[in-house]
C-alpha cells in the first residue's frame, strides 16, 4: 500500500486568488488529500498554511498514515476531508492527535451515487478441510463527487464556509476567491461538455484502472469500465477480467488508460490480451507533483479530457 508522509509546504495556487496582506498570520489547515488541498489554496490564497497528508500521486483509498503524520494536526485550526468513506483514516488520525476543532466535509449537501463495492474473498486452510469464501458485493456511496464539476462547486462552497467560520477576518477574501473559482469551474464544465459532444455516443466508452469516474460518466455521458471496483486494493477475478476483454473486443473500445496511483499490472495484461494499447495516464483521486500535467484540480480535469476524447474517437 502506498504510504506518504506529510507534505510540509503550502500548496501553490494556479489561479489568481485575492491575496491577504503580508502581515496576516497564515491559518494552519490540514487537508486529507491533494485535490482538497488545491481547492483550499484557490479559495484561501496565501492567507492559509495548507498541509496535506495523502499528497500528489498518493493513493487516498485506505491510506495508512504514519505516527509522525499526527504532528500535522497539532495546532491546526481546521481539518478538511472528503467524506462518504473515502478518507475515513483521516478521522482516526484526528482522534489520535486529540484534535477538537472544526472538521469541514467537502461532500456535505451532496446526494451521492451508489456503486458496487466487492470485498475480496479469502480462504481458511485446516488439517482436514479448506473453506473458501467468495467475494461479497455491497452497494456503498460513491465518494468521487469532484469528478462532476457541478458538484465540485459544492465542495468550493463548503470549504469557503468552513474557512470563514475558522477565520472570520478573512471572510471577504474567501467569498470573493470562492466565487471566482466556482465561475472558472462552471466554465470548465461547459468546455468538457463541448469536448465530449464531439465524440459519437456509441464511442463514449473508456476502460481505466478502478471505478473512480462514475460521476464524470453520469455528468458528461461517458461509460467507464474498470477491472477493479471502488478500491484499488481489490484484485479483480479472472472471470471479471475475461468478461471485460470480451467487451473491449466486441465493442471495439479504444480508450484504455492507467491511473497515476493505481497498480497498472492488471490493466496492462488486460490490454495485451484484448489487443489494444494503453493510451496514457489519467488522474482520478490525486494530483500530479508540481510541474506535472495535473498539478491543480483544474489542470487535472483538462488533462484527462484532452486524453480521453481523441482516444474514444480511435485517433492515433
């Protein structure tokens, strides 16, 4: 499992948020993962000292923080999490740190989609018998709400309100920056719809590592197929992989991608057997490192769309 220590540097904002005065003391904030960290930076500018636990290219699903990460929460005025079970480890870390302050949940007010979560099976070996338990499936809330930019604007509103509560003196800055940021996301949402609209509906199918793009698919009319379910920890069964290979062949699917924080071995084998090429790397649950193609949330969404659209069309 991927482990990351605390990123101790403030997150750099890519936009042009309203800046606080140089004399202002930065508000210490801890975010569970990199996408939230960037959103906070766009809203708070240099008024905030943002620390991120699961940083760029880290896997926030089932993240295992180290004891030293507890220090990130010492002195924090606000914690920010996604919620919907995505970063429940963050809550345990807060309890271990004895944090008693406010915790912002970015998904508050969102009615989530549901998705099937398969729990890996296991077996017991005994002297006289071997008992095997088949994988069980359950419907759980899909936590990847940021993939729909209309819902991402709710994230912005929730985070701005939380910052205003923790730092009333910065309320005007947070509100102006949040309004400008939400407007940029609305414009980006329209651009994505226009780009997807250039692809014939029958070609709007994408295979990627795990089931992180459900909100994107529902919002923009794309079908995403994944050999892994919601968790990057779960290995798909041979039957699941074989069924997906048959579907890729039968429907001539050409958009096959790995993800930045997922184990690509299964998908590479699947692509080889299906006779298709992997068309690049998408970013779903975490940003790239600074200087990479998805160093901010807005850049991440643009990067993914610019890869997916020509791949769905079948362009070389």
